[in-house]
C-alpha cells in the first residue's frame, strides 16, 4: 500500500498503535487489524448503526470515520462493556428482556444505549426510542430493546456509582 | 412423593416447554463474540469484489482486465470465459431454471455479476473492480411485467429461447416462465354467474426486499491436498446448498463442508445460491487459497432475493348477505431475469392456493402467470412461506371489499364466512386440510379486548365531524397461515423431500447434544429445541446443547425458512427424544426389576406404579446406559436420530386489529393501536414467541407503510441503499399488544404449529385495511401499498380532503 500513517488511541482502556493508509475506515481497522469483530458492517452509509462505537464520549458510526481521525482518542466498543468479568447492566438487561435475536445489531445497539444513558440516565420511553433511532434492528421490533434499556437504567440508578 | 411443590420444583428446574427461558445464544452476542461470516479470517485469504452491470439489458462486447490486473494488490480477475473451462459459468437454480454465474455475453438486470476481482484486501479488490473496463451495447429493457409477453417484446433469455419449458410446464412466449392453475374454474364461473353480489379489485404486492442487517457473503476454502472444500456462508439451508455445490462442482458431497455459523438475520434472503458464492468457490479451487466475498448493502438490495412483485386480481361472488360462493384470484408474477427462488417442484406458485384463508368458500379457482423481466431474480422471501403473504393479503383485502359492497361490518363479514370450529379438520376447495382452528373465538377475544363497538362509534363520530383534521381507520385481519413444508409427497426441492431431522446424544452424566438440519438466524433454536428435549427426557435444558448449520456434524435437513423449524425439526426432536425415552424405560424396568408396564413417567424419572418410593431418575438411567447393568442383548448408549416427514402442513392463525389516524392535510398515518392475537398451537417459549411476533409485525409495518423497490423505465434502481429503502427505526415502530389462544396441532408430536411468519402474513393486510377503512365511507375500496404519506396524501387530495 501507499503511504501509511501511525495512529495511536485508547481502545477499551488499553493503548493501541496501528499503521494505516489514510483512507482506511475505523470499522476495518477495528475488525481486520485489532481483532475487535463486535462492531459489524450493515450498510456502509451510516444508517444502520451496527458499527457504532463510542469515541471521546460520543456515539460514532465507525463505517464513516477514518482511522486517522482517531489519533489520541478514547474508544469503547462492545468488547469493553464487561468489566472484571461482570456484565454491564445493559448487557444483562438485553439478555433478560429478550432484547436481541440474530445479534447482528446488538453490539452497536448496546454501545449506543451506553452513551444514551450516560447523557440521559432518566430517559423515558420516547427519549429512548429517539436516542436509538440511528440503530436499526430487523428482528425485534425494538419493543424489548426499549424495555431492556429502561430496565438497565433503573438498575444503574439504584447501584452505587462505580 | 406426591408433594405438589416438590413436583413443581422438579419441573421448573427442567425449564422445558412453556417456560420463558432466557436464550442460550445471547451470551456470545451481548459480548460481541458472535461468529458471522465476515468475522472469519483464514491465512492467505483473498477478497473478491464483484464488477456489476450498469445496464438492465445489454450485450457485453468486450471485457478488458489489463488495468485492473496492473493495480497494486490485485491477484486475478475472473469473467465468464474463465469459468467456462470448468463449466461453472452457469448454474442450476432452486427454481428449476439456470442462472448466469458471471454474465455470459449479455446482462439481464442492473447490477448483474460480470466479473470478480481478487485482491489482497477489500480495498485492493474494489480498486481493481473499478478498473475493469466492460464495453456494453445497451438493449431495450422490460421493466413492467405486463409488457413481458407482448408480441414484440425483446427476448430477455436468449439462452433458453428455444426451450418449450423451464421446469414447470409449457411456455407460450420466450419471456414466459410458467402458468400454474388450481381449483375448479368451471365451478367458480358458475358461482359467479348466479351470484347476486360480485366484487373485483386489482391489488398489487409491490417488489420489496427482506434486507437482513447482515448482507450475504462467504469464505470459500478449497484444500488442494485433500480435495476438501469448506464454505462458511450466510445460508438458511446449509445441507441443500451442499447438495447443489456437489452437483455443480463434481466434488463428492462428503468432501464439501458448508458451515452456517451465526447468521445476522435471513428472512428468506439467505436461501438461494447466489453467483457470488459460486465465483468465490471457483476462485478458491483455482487459486488454492481461501476467498472471502461479502456483499455491500447496495449489492444486497439490488441483486439478492427480493420478495413479492405479484400483480393480482381478486374476485369474490357472494349471496346478498355476503356469504361467499365463489373465488377467482389471479396473479401476474414478476420473477426477474432468472427463475431462481426456492420453489418446490410441484408448487411453482408456492402455497398461493391457501388464498381461501380462514373462510369456507365452496368454489375457487386460482391462476398465476410468471414472467421474466429485466430485474434482479427472486420473489419468494421475506417471512412469507412461499407466496402465502400474497395469498392472504388478497383474501383479507377482498373480505373488506366485499363487506363494503354488501354493507355489513368488516368483523361481521368474517364471522359469516369463517370455517366453524367443529368443521376441523377442514379441507378447502383447493385441497388443503386445515388441521385445527377456532377462528370465531379468536376474533371475538380481540374485539372485546379493544372495545370494537366503541371504536366504531368513535369512527362514526369522527366521520360526522366536518372539522376533524384526521380520518380514523380500523383494520382487521383474520388470517390462516400454512407453514412447515412439508410432506415429501407434495414438497421437494431438486427432488429432495422437505423432511427434517434431529440427532440426540445423551451422555453418561445427563448432558445432551442435539444436532438438527435446520439453521437458526435469530429465532432462538438453541433454546427452544433444548426445551422440547428437556420436557421429553426430564433432563435440564441448561445441560442440552443444540448444534446446527455445520454439514459435517448435523444430519440432513432442508433448513430454516417458511416457518418450518418447529413444525418439522421440532417434531423430529420430539420423535428422537421419544426413541431414547423408550430405551430408558427398558433400562429402568431392568434396574427396578419390574415389567415396563409397571412403570410410569413423572417429570424426570420412571417410577413404579403404586410404589412411589421405587424410581429411577433419567440421570441415573443415563449413567446405567453406559455400564454393563442393562437388559441382556441391549447395546450401550442413549442416542437416537429421527427423520420426520410431516403428514400435513400446519395452519397457525390469528386475529389482528389496527387503529390508525390519517392526517387529511399531509397524508401521514399514525398507528394508534395494534392488537395481535396469535394461535400457534402449543407454545414452547412464550418469550421467544412474543419476540418473533414483535419482529414480524415490524416487518409487516415496513412493507405496508413504506417499502418498495422502484425502477425507472430503463430498469435503473431508484433506491437501493438505506438512504432510500425504508427500514423502520424505534421512533416509527408502533407499540405491539400481543395475545394468544392455544389450539394444538393434532398431527404434531407436541402440538406446535410455528409462528414467526404469521405476524408478517397477517400484519400487512391489517395495516392496509386500516388505512383504506379510513376512506371507506367516501367510497374508496382499495389503495395500493406502501401507504407512505405521499401516496396517502394523493388519495386525500383526489377526494378534496386536503382543502381547508
């Protein structure tokens, strides 16, 4: 390949450095170079949200972010939600409320819901639906996803701050 | 013994049939550890990018690969000429036709596969694809199927121009695929001639796409040393695909391994064998290294497995009270450029003849004419059980049309025509034997739950108010599904009967592995099949592992589509478990030194009748089966396999009601309420069933309210990315209210019928009926889908409703 660029960022709490061509998309770097296959490719046009990751405190669609834009960034993917062998409240709630079927949207959906609840811990049903509108699911009809996010929000509110 | 709480505790511990057991498959998905095809990376793997036609119909004059081959990272470029020496430039389809693997001299639809560029990564491959120069001579395209059989229509398929038939009876035109008829035309005509009331409506099921969130793709890996081919792929039917690959490649079926892995949604899109898979396989055979091919979203919507495109005419004849005496339904089916969708040999129009629905209709006739057009191939897909969606849409719409003509309520017209509960099993005039049903009860339960009379009063008040900014519509759908294909005497694909299978191995400590011929794509098979076995064998579902999709491991089966998993493989599972239980009983009798007739089954053990202290638990029997302490002459082990050929299909049903408010100035439709009652017989996992219904209703909402794949007159796609193609978000999707009744299937071992397609089949007409009902008092009897604001506004405007 032609010119590559060295890019360093924090991925789920660990520092990583990659050499990538300028045009390489973040989703490909994560999946092909860093073995983080949780984020998925669904549309390549930022519509479906299967590739959603958290970058510097914002949900981004990694299919339309260049890796070279991530220098110095702090990134969280679905792989980073579980801490010390304990599932995040959202992961647990998606399981308990049947908030997933084929599982393809789930990593993006969880990562987006994580940021949504950080931004609005008391989100009501309509706020959750609007907050997840950038993440498409073909299987669940969203009803149990919304229930799962509500359930996780209650548990996070009740738990002592980590 | 006999302590009820102790019995219940033991039963609960199994988490068997009836339990809302959270899914076993979730653990990997919520951690991002699923194994989808694009997650697979093999050493030395190349990536294949497909060069696609910009024209819907054109001759290929030349292909120049030189610039592509000179590009960095490009390893090879394959065209039809490269596949010819191995005779793989054409392939048989699951519909009895042949399809170009790579376009051979001409292209017949836009985005058709012309070449594949192999590159060291996907960037290199796509760079190369952009550099392949193809010189085309454009030909006139047929986009409207009504023009396909015109005398001067351009011939789309010159390769079969002289063929008198393509697998389904005589052809009358080079663009004709088949004509299929069912029922008694003469009797239906007589009924129409003498009926006091007749209605007729032209009703379109537009071309839509199932659009699973994961596109199609594969990794093909041919080992030159061993001659083994492994293909990881997005398939709902791994065993059928392996058979096709064996027929195509000449490689022994035993040396081909197809692995389904995790599938990111299917909805019928992942049943056929697509050219991309075949080129990747050939490329791996030629290069000796693994080849990955993954569709883009645009590729997926433009070229693989669309659904519907049925241009229907519905006619009903009835007496003055609206009791139906005759039915005539016809359809012009646009199959695109190749007849490629999954199709039972004897059922080219699938199960369209379920179109009498839930109603006792004495005289019926149906006809489907299928034609080629310059559009992508397909038609049977999208949670629909082989044209059942089209059939049920037509009858459920026509029931409303008839009610309006006769002047009776839309619930009442259904009551008057339902098959009565005491008539089951009921054989329709098309010859289907509906296994069981209780249609009146289901409808009345829904009407009561929503206060139907109150809703109609509210609607009447709204209609009487000239200042109301909204129109209110109430839609009903009382559908009957036909699923679980199917009995091998009527259902086969490429000659292979549509039985299915389950193999169960019980180990000494009671752990179980079950392997099946189906393929989950999110339906929760790992959980629900385990629950069937848990109840049958009295072993906890938590210790039962279900495996599907790897043809080296699982017994042969036709896969998961047409809601066939529970009706067919679920039955095979119960049958295999019962074989094991029978052997376990013999071992228990031996251990307890009693006759088998002295034993009775209780949840998880055999106990001696009248002597409850004497019992052997299934776990004890599992261990004993692997020792010398078994009946004389018996072999060790507790394994069984069952191949289940269903005696009949199953007929789930439901009653749905939808309330909409239509903005008369903008045409926007708001779904106020959707109440869905489903009867799928015995319910294995209520949580999973509800999830399937939510998803099916959401896909029904998508089809009814916004989806359509439009083309211009030259056959150019006018919307094939998620920018244009409507997938509902959490914001538009209505809240679903669900309910159920339970009418077990009499011929299924555990009484289950299948459910996942019911909400799609029943949901679409319910939405349409609600929207059209909003205009019914103004004489409107039909509006074609999708009911987008633009299209509904056009109706408002035509009626002058948008004037202030």
